[in-house]
C-alpha cells in the first residue's frame, strides 16, 4: 500500500470519536428509519385494504385480501429491495458512495408519496399501482443498505466501528416503532371523528368511506423523514477510503477527511498517482477472490438469508399470530379503523419492549463481545424460543397463558436484534476489499431479501396451509441452521478494514513517493 494511502487510513483508524461521526450516524440512520417504516407499515394496513376493496356484500365475514394479492402487496417491495441492493451496491463501487447516495433517498420520497396516491377506484387498479410504486420504493430502499453500511464503516475508527455501523442499523427499530405510532395516531383520530359500528352489528356500515384515507396517510408519512435528510446527504464528502484505495487519490482523501474529522495536514510533497492496475486488484469473479473471500461471502449471504426468513415472517405476520392466540379480537367484533388501531397497538408494544432494546444492546456491546459471539448467541436463543413456542403451542393458546406467549414471542425479536439482524448488516461492510465492499454488501443484503421474500410469500401460505404451530417449528429449524453458518463468518472486532480485507498485506511494498504527514486532532 502506498505510504500516503497508509497514512490516511491509519489516521482514520485511530481518530478520536468526533461530532461528525454522530452526524453521519443520523444522516445514514434516517435512511434506515425510513426503510423500516416503509417496509413494515404495509403490514398494519393490509387487513384494512381487504375490508375496503374485497368485501362481498352479504358476506358473513369482513373482506380480506386474496392470498395472491396479499403476497404481492407484502412482498413486492422486497423484490425491489433485492434488485436495488445488487444494482446500487455495484454502482457504489463503480461511481463512489456519495454520487449515488442521494438517488436512493429521492426514490424513497417519491415512491412513498405515490404509494399513498395509488390510482383508480377498482380493487385491481389500486392494488396494481400500489404494487408498482412499492417495487420502486423497495428499489430505493435496497440501495440504502450497501451505501449506508459502507459509508459508515469507512468513516469510523476501528475501536468503535461496530457500534457506529450498528447504530445506523438500529434506526430501523425506531422506524418500526414510528410506523406503529403513526398508525395509532391516524387510526385513533379517524376512529374518533368517524365512529362506526362493529362488523357483526352492521357489515356495510363498519367500514366508513373515510377509512380509505387512513392507509394512504400512513404510507405517505414515510416520505417525510427521507425528505428532511436529503440536504445533509448531499453535503457529505466521499469517504476517504474510497478516494484513497479505489480512486487512488490519497491527497484528496486526506483533504476531504480534514474537513469533517478535524485532521491537520502538513504537505511536503506531491503524490504520484499510480497509473497501472496492480495484480492485487483482483475482481469479484476471480479465483483469487474465491480463495481469499469466497467462504466469507458464503457466510454473510447464508446467515442473512436464514435470518430474514425468520425475521420478516415474524414482523409481517405477527398480527395473524396475535389473532390466532386471541390477543387481538376477532375481526367481526371490530370496525375497520378499530382493527388498524388494535394491530398497530400490538406491534408498537412489541417494538417498544423488544425490537428497539435489542438493537441498542448490540450497539452497546458489539465492540466488547464481538460480532461472532453476538450473532451465535442471537441465533441460538431464537431457536430455543421458537421451539418453546411451537412444541407446547396449544398451551399458549389458552386464555390465561396468552401473556406468556407474547413475552416469549417478544424475546425472539429481542435476540434477533441483539444478534444476527444487526451483525449480518455490520460484518459485510468490514471484511471485503474497498473496491468490492459495496458490491459484496449488496450481494449479502440481497440474499437477505431473498430470505424475506421466502418469509413474506412462504409464511403466508404456510400459516394458511399447515398452521401457526408447524410454521413456528420451521422458523426454529431455520434459526438453527443460522447458528451453523455463523462459523463461516470471521471476527472483525478491533481490526482495521484493510487488515480484515487483506489490502494492507496485499499492497505492502507497492508504495509511491509521497510524504504527507498527518496528525489527528
């Protein structure tokens, strides 16, 4: 590695935690706040969509989305997310992290608004346009994964890097919580303004025309946090590691770093830019990458895939599980807006008591315990609690045991977030070379979204076909597999990005003549 490049990167690794680190966490984290809000708020309104658009007059039960429509509405954003993760992950390595960072955010703003403005009055038209815009919403969300993770990892010092990346991802918990709270406020306001009888007393009158505004407002609110963050994203400089290692301009990297991280530069020479591609600059599909990082990529993709099958299944269909155990009343006993309110209240309670604390336990302990131990522990406890819920399932459905079920179910969320849901995001941003870091993170994240699609589509049919008990057993087995594949993932605690990726030793000796002296303030 060139001497001036090495000085820049060493300065980053030993830099004290500064205000800009926290600013970067907020800027990148608000993207994840929006991501989580947009992905999970749909589960709050799917039952309302069924009541509004798929009720047959004279039917003895409220309208519900047909299985294929429900699967499409819940899962189409994941298809877009997977595509966006691959595309923007690749683009982030080709054009730079900063250049494409704003595009993803604007896609999220536009498509959040368009989702709530889904055109037409017929069920087919509304669902088709909703799915169209949610696909492109997912596409923008997908780009946020590799770019935010990579930017934060490349800004951070090695001592607190894990906590900083995890803190960005932890904003997802607040996004899930915000989705429930917005749904509570909106549905509560409409419920008070437009009271209506429960379905069993007046089927036609239980869904007031104004209910159509409820789901639209909830979906459109997701545009606000993304819009508020756009200006600050555009002000962020390119990461020093990309500029030094990929663009090969260590002088510019040092200048950019000094603007935001209070680094003093004393220049005594002019950098000589390398003109030829070194042999160590192997590509993604090379044999050298396969030997050095093949098992690492298999570890990050497989664990993220398995985690998201369980995680998204739980999040998207917890309303069905709560209904099955009687924690949410039967649909017949409520009007349409009341049902949204009850579902939102239940999901908010889960987020507040288990999801959000789980994320921040990871932030607090990841640089002490390490990524490997947290991920292994999380998968293990997820497995245990899934089986503890599934095997004596009938016991938990009894009225006096339902609170126990909710507590146990909450613990699966806690240990997924104080566990693999956070670490699978952190590790791919640390262990691959800078020129492939965003791409490999995008591939790992896309594998996760493939798992989310299995959860979104598969669990929908599984609960209808084999029931909740057997579905929980399957999720327990999936979590168990995650513990085994965790052994393919290396520990990156306390190591520099170049040490983990092998760039330091690969390029050692290939130094250009430069003499920047860098002192960290």
